[in-house]
């Protein structure tokens, strides 16, 4: 073949390949503008800030072609209606704590936090390398959602009380803001649970509409000002040994995404999942010191209280498992995973942490 003919033929081939490649690239990188509604007020830079960080990562990974606008609780729907907004297609995405939706099905609580359940690292292990993601994929389809881990608060505190809790009977008659499945447990001890969004807790506590409240831990609780209206701060939050937050995507919208965009959402959510926990771990110690300096009285739940709550929790889970096959399937998986995990924790993690706590310098 002569040189001039070769160049001409090669040029035609290049033009043809470009004509094919350009539309393919366009299809895999479409310009999208989605909305994400959060269950959190803007004041919480750990929770609401995670949504902003997620949107930033997605935008940067797509050269600005995939834009996600973040809305705080109440700007589109109230904080406790995030699932409804995603399920119905009012928004494409939401970020929330799934135990808010036990009224729809108590199984949701198991994917977020449940009394005496998994701690933070165990939650991640169950989702990423156990049955967790498969189980929530199957369950989420019933509510037209695709769910991705996007944050964990770590073990939470036991909440703010206007009076001391010395024995199980002290819960009787108390009106407490408490989220998720823990309210069912404490109802067995006479407590009256209240489901209140984060931004509405302080006025309810201040006015005496409720007697106690739990939210997350020192850093967020300080921001919400609970120490100003309640004296006693209890630990641990046995109902939330590790609270997994999720970003929910409308299932139809998820299925319509190019595969590379799905991968980007998964990667961004995974990065934020790690960073949210890191923020809490880094910020809680100083916040706890400030709270104590401002007069907060730290109190551990007495052993008798912990044992009574465990007994009540076991009863609730047994009753619910008998009536709800989905709940039983997920709870059985969590129990089996938890028991094996604590066998390992007992050997290395707990032994190491206990030694280090005993020997750390006392400031």
C-alpha cells in the first residue's frame, strides 16, 4: 500500500472510531442534577456535613456533570419523612437513620441500630463482608429504595435526664425522646417514648414536654444545647452500640444510572462512611470535657438497669420475630454475626483497649 493511501485509510478509521466513542462517552457521563433531603439540621456539621461532603465527592469524580443539591430537614420534607420522599420520587436521594421508619416495618431498625446489637466496626463488617448489604438490598426493594452505608456515629451516649436513674423502676412514667427500636424496649419498663426530630428536642426538653432525651454523643449534644436544660448525662447508649446512617436512592432512579455513576455513588458513600466516624471519634473527647466543665453530671447506667433492659430487649425481639419473617431473618443474621465478633473482640480488641484505658496518664 502506498504511503498516501495508508494515511487516508487510517484517517477514515480514526474518524469512524471517534464517531463511535463520543456518543458512548456522552451516554456514560450524562449531566444530572439530583436532590438529596437529609434528616438533619444544618447546625450538625457531622451529619448534615456528611451529605455536603458526599455531594462534593460525586461532583469532583464526574467533572461536575453529576450535581447533587443537599437540603436540610424541613426544607423539602420534615426530617422524619425522608424515606417517604425517596420512595415516592419527590427527591432522588435522602440521608437518614433507618430506625426512624419502624412504623412502616420494624425491620428497618435492624439496619441502623438495635439494642445490644453490633458496634461500629462490626456493623461495617456485617455489611461489607457479611450478609448485611444483601439483606438490605432485598428488603429495600419493597420500599422502592437502594441503600448505601454513609456514616456511623460510633457508640452513642445514654441521654440527658432531669433526674437520676438508679434502678429499672426509675424509667416508669418518664417521657423520653428516644429514636428507633429502643423505645419499644423501654416501654416494657414503663417509659413513654417520643419520636422527635433533632432540631425539635431542645424546646421540648426546656418546656418539660419531655423528661429526658437522647441524640448522639458529646459533640452533637453540646451543639444542640441539652446540657443547659438537663443535668444528668448517662452512658452507654446500649440501644446504639454503632449507629449506621444510610443514603437512600429511589430504586428506579438508581437502576437508570450508568454503571460508572453507580460505582461513583458507592465509592463516595464509602468514603463518607469512614470520615463521619472519624469526625465523631476526633471531636467527642474535647466536647465531653467541656460539658463536664459546664456542670454536666456523668453517670453510668447501673448494672441492674443494663440487665433489665437486656431482658426487655430480648423479649421485644422474640415477639417481633414471631410475627415478622423479615425481622426474624435479619435479626438471626445479626445475632450470629455479633456472637462470633465478640469471640474475637474478647481475644484482642477488648484486651488491648482495657489495658490501655487502665494505664493511660490521668490529666
